């Protein structure tokens, strides 16, 4: 049988491939991935080299594992979902850019053949993970019709417990969310390996956690946006996208694509690519769509909001009273709250617009477009944001507070969901309730927009 498309299945494959008893080593999986088509683009091949023919199934892998690995690494831009797996933190990760970054990191640390010196110069790690994909995507979008999208979309798994099929929620760009996430992870983990090699399975297990997330706390992967931003902020990303586009001028078949593109246009494409990527994947929080946390359908017909709205209303959930620190725990909390709101309260859906976990993610409730049931008498005027936990006497952790204050609110303004002069209020200011808890209410009084 073919294993589920979960990171755990990939870890099992890596364990088998890297086993010294079976003649494996840390570089085995990455080299195999290249043979299967993970690195099929011109700049990636210029950095990592041409594959040495089509590989045979290694004896260490079962036929089902080999089939899964082959499907994950066969590069087909028309079906990007086939190359991705569900990680324990709830994110969907494309394996190609992840393995390319890992190989670049290992080789820059002296494990395997040394990396070539690129001319024109470009950072090999960023070239094979994100810069080539980003530059090509934005160049094609700029040269094509004005409606062409260069980033996204995200998508949904058929079953998060046994993921087999991933469907994008719109027309694919060359950099859908799983490719962006795999690229960020490949860059972060490649940079770690460049400081000294270690078994790839061990590295990934420490980074992603295992299973659908343990209750031990946030896995490192949920900090990918921050860690990638520290590695390649907008300025560095812009420089590397421009460098890779200049490199692609010298390579076939992309030299044709760039033949009439001047250096000023390359600079403009790189600037736009770095800005939009940074806004979407570094500065703004990731939102888990309803399909991923297992939402029931909305009952009845939702009423549309008229953005930009003037207010944000902050809540604590009270029940669950403990913050959720993993995707599995937060998804369960969302399902429990939706069931309570629909079955006990008799509402059409979960009341909140968004819910904030302590796992680094926002969870979509009624979202940006539909009137919620969170702040009686004011539901059409603002978004209701609930933080999972009871914050009567204690505060959410600093990362969770920063997610709302420094990421969600500025991004909601930037993308036109709320007005620049929005008002932030605690639920207790608008109704007879202690919500959002005394400790949290005290905290938000120093936040921008509070009145």
C-alpha cells in the first residue's frame, strides 16, 4: 500500500535510505530526489548538477514507499499538490524545494561534491529553494495578462488523519503555498546543515515534530516565517531574485524568456517579487482554512460584510481554558467550539471571525467576508478575534500576543479588511461580560487602536 502523504511517511523513507547498515548516508535522499526530478529547473541544475539517469528502487524501500517518493518528486507544475505532504504543524510542504535546500546545505558543508561558483554570482541555497521559482513566476506574470497570479493559492486535504489528495483552492501559480512553505523550510534547514551535517531524518524530526503534533509544545516549523525572514529579509531576497534572473539569461531554455528583458525590468520584477512574497509569507500570519481544521458546513446563508470595517473586537474563548500549542489540539478546539455554537447556542456557525492558537497560526472561523456572532449588536461593524484560553489571571505567551498585535492587525489594514483608523476593543466594553479576561484586557490597552 502507498503510505499517506504525511511528513511521517517521508521520515520513514529517510530513515530507511540513510541507514548506514544499508549503505545509506545523509546525502542519499537528496541525490535520489534529483534523479526523480525534484530539481528539474535550469538554475537548480546549474547549482546541484544534472541527475545521473533514472534511479531504480533502493532495496531499503518498499514498493509503496518508492511509489510515494516518485510521485512526490516528479516535477509537474500543472499538479503541484502531488508534490506535497502534510506536516505535523498543519502546514503543507512541497518536498522538491525542501530536498534541494537540504542538498545545497550538505554540500556547502563539504558533504559530497562542492557547489559550483555561479557566474553571475548568486547564493546557491536561495537559488535552488526560492529565488528561481519566485523570479520566474513574477516575470511570467508581468509578461502575461494582468490577471496572472504569481503566488498561491493554498488548498485542502481530503482527510488530515490520512492525507492522500490535496486540492488547491483556485488556479495555481508557479509558487502555490506548498512550494513557498517547502522553499522556506529548505532554506532554513539548508542553512542549518551548512554549519555541520547531521542525518536528515533526525533534522526533520526535530524541526517538524512527529505524528499530528505532540502536546509538548510548538514545533520549530511553526516559526518558519520568522526564521526565513531572519535568513532572507526583503532586501536580501530582492537581490537574490535579481541575481538568479541574470543567471537564467545564460542558461537554456530561460535565455529565450529573458532575451528582451532589460536590467531595469529585472530589478522591477525582483523588487515586486520580494515585496509580495515578504508580505504574504513573512510579515502576515498563516491562516488555517476551515477545511483543514475539519469545520462543519455553515447552516443557512451567511450575510456578507462590507469592508473595510472600523473595528476589531478581542475575546478569549474561556472554554477551552488552556491555550492550544499544536495543530491537532487547536483543530480539536475549533471543532468543539463550532459544535457548541451550532448545537447549544443555535447559531449558524462558530461565532468568531478568526481564532488564534498558541501554535503560531490563525484559524479561519467566519473569515474576512461573512458577518460573525461574536459581539452582540456590533457584528456587522467589526471582526471578532478569539484567543484560545482563559486569560482572567494570566496572559497568552508573548509570541501569541505579537501574532495579533504586530501581524494580524497591520496586515488586515494593508489588505483592506479594516480601516487604517480602526478601533480595537475588548468584548467587555460592549456587553455584560468579563471577556477577554482581566489580564488580557489590561494588556491590550497599550495596543495601537485601543479606545
